[in-house]
């Protein structure tokens, strides 16, 4: 079929990259944004623009908040579909478990709880007989923040990079997994294709044709980001493997898994089931102090990152306190577990095995919960290099085939080019329209989160329509003006987002950088302006190339030039 192995790898690289490159573009771009998802949240939610807080007191501040927490209406509706008979009044459901979660970048505190339900479940395989409630609170006062305050960074941009925000049947996760596998194929085949890979890493000729310069940039970005891209594709697949892709513990090995849970509970002393005997809860604050003392004794002092109380109000209840390990790459919690009724230490998690250490390190390196800011920016750079590599691959594919398609009047290059515009500039425009709408819509607007999503998808759809309608020059082997025009739209939206942030909150750059320094908001504004400057440079470069193509076309149509060309061809 192919004259050589290298030609086979070239075919794999081209068509695997083209077929799922659009998905990978989404993964890389929104993955890069996810590195600073909490900072984007601060920009989008002015009420949360305060310094990150330590874990608050449970006994004095959080206990009353949890007592007021009720099952969420959305979860009650979903739970009703899984049980037989009508659920009792949500206000009467007993709280069985609770938790809170924080990081060093979170000013706010995320809390949640599980509520027991008396109904029988419809499915024998469904063991989760609980309804859930959750809230986001101000850890300084315990005030519950409005649910209309949609967290754009952590609740939309972040899940976009691994699920496409397509939750139905988990289909978004599967598409991303297929894209990750195709990226591994593209990376390996790309290395095989490029026999002079180190030479090509240092070769960039921007003065050459669009085809040549895009290929040079594609090679440079691919080689520079090769370790980063390979690692993140592998670890992304590993993270979801046990839960979604190969869930053998909840399918084929479910009886063994259930038995193992019971044995593990007996071994660790953390009760698997409640005793059914009421018991009060001792001071959680005292347990937190003891956990901190034990962490410090192990030469790893730190604050609480995750606190979980199971079998609440029961004699078998226990409190698990996990350390916020933002001082290390590995995602470890060094948990300390207490008997809830007495505060007695039941168990302190032992040091992990060698295999678990590797797993924790790989997971932590992918999820980047650490505090190292320079390394976080390198993650952003790696993600953007992936975007550059894919975008230039699209451009090279189209440029290489434009003339051939023009000769046979094929529309194939128009379709690919329109999709490429949509996946590159269109995706950025969609993200920016969401930020602009966040500042334009009133804070107390009903359904604000829904309409921000509508604006996002609507902006992306309009970008595709515009790219398709303006793609006629591609059929004549010229540049699609949609690239340049959408760059200018991107500039306008980025500047508008910065200005609207200033006008609606008063937090302009002079304030957030100099007088009242607040880097989460300043960083977003500066990134938006940097994007605008880059888009201006690209738009001007594209305009020059369009003019050069027009001049070349007009020269070719002159009689003398045509005669010379025909004579040379003869």
C-alpha cells in the first residue's frame, strides 16, 4: 500500500492529525486556560476578589453553615428518577456525610453534603442511596455566595479540556480519549517522518511562502513541546482509565471490589456502615490541630485541603483530614482519620508504596495543584505550543492542496480551511465573548450562567458561519480573509473585556498592579491585552500576504506575463 514505512507514518500523521486535530485544539487551548482557572473565576466573580483564606474553624463558623445546607433541587430531581416512590420533603432528609475543599488559590470555600434517602433504588447495581447538596461560601463570614455566580474558569473552561462539556453518556470524555490516542499516533509518526528533527527544530523561515513557514513553525512547536504533549496525553488517559475507560472494579470485578471495601474498612478501622446508634461529634477544630501537629512532626507542615466527615451523628462516624499538598508535585493528602465522637486518632495514612508514589506524582504533575508559579506558566506555554503546532498543521494541509483543488474546482480545501478558522480564531472568540457577556450581564440576572453559555456557543457558531461564507478565495488558491477579520474581532473583544472589567468593577490595571495589587485579576487583564497585541500583529501580516497575492494575481493576468509563462511552459 505504501512504498516505505516512512510514507505510512506520513499518512498516519496527516490524517489522524486532521481528523481529530479540532478536538485536540480545544483540549490544548482550554487546558492552558485551566492552569489559571481559579484566577479566571476571580475575574468573573468580583465578589470573590479577596485574598486566599486558610481553612476556617469548623466548630464556630462552618457547623452552622452545614446545619442550614439542604439537598440541591437539581440533585433531588435526578435522585427521584433513580428511586421507587416519591422522595420525602428535602428539608427532612438527614445529613449522612459532609466535606469541604480548598486550595492555596481559592479565596472561597466549596462545601457539600450527602443526605440519606429512605426509598428503594430502581437498579440493583445502583448503590448510591443519597441526595447531594453543595454551596460556595465566604470563609471569612460563612455567607453563602449566590448560585448565579457562575465560575467560568473552574466550571466551564476547565471541564471543557477533558469532556468538551458534553456530559450525555460521557460521550465528551470518550471523544477526548480518542483524540488523545490519535495525538500519540501523530507524535510517534511525526518523529519517524522527520529524519532531521533537530535541524528542523532550529529552522524557521517566516519570509518564505505560507506553506513553507507554517511547516517550519509546525515542526518547531512540535519538537519543542514533544515531551510535554506526550506526557499529558498519557497521564490524561491514565487518570480516567479506572473510572471510565476500563471500570472493571464496578463491572466485572464488582463483587470482589465490594468485598475488598469491607475488608479495608476492617483493616483501617474506618467503618464501612453506620452503627445506627446516635453519637455527638467532638471538636473538629481540635482534630485539625492534631492533624497539623502530626504533619509538622513528619517535617511537612501545612494547612487543611480537604475535610470529610462520614456517618455523621453516628457512633461509627469518623473525620478524615487531608493536607493541602501544594508544596509538592505529587498529589498526596497525608490523611489523618479520627473517631468523630471522641476525637481519638484511628489511623494515620502510611507512606505510599513505590507504585503509588509514581501514580501520585504523575497525577499531580497533570493536575498541577502545586504552588510553583513559574512551572504553571510553563504549563501554559506547553499548551499554547500544542495550539500552534495543530493550527500550523491545518494551515500547511490547506496551503499544500489549494492550487491542486483550484485546478479541479474542488471545494475540499474550503471546508478544511473554514473548520480550521473556527477551531483557531473562532474558539478564542467564543471564550472572549463569554468573558464580555459576563461583564455585560447584571450580576443578579436570572439564568446568567445559562445565557453566558449560549453566548459562548453562539459566538463559536457565528465564527464558523463567517469562516465558511468568506472562504471563496480558498477555492482560487488564496488566503481566506476570515483569518484576518476574526483576528480583528478577537482584538476588539479582548480590549472590550478589559475595559468592561474596569467600568463594572473599578479594578483597572493601575489599581490591580500598583495601588491595590491583586494579581489574579491583573493577570487575566494583561493576558487579554497580550492576546490583542499578538492578534494585531497576525492580522497585519495576513493583510500583507493578501495584498501580495492580489498583486501576483493581477500581474499574472497581464498579456505579456501570460505570453512569457506560456512560452516557458511550452
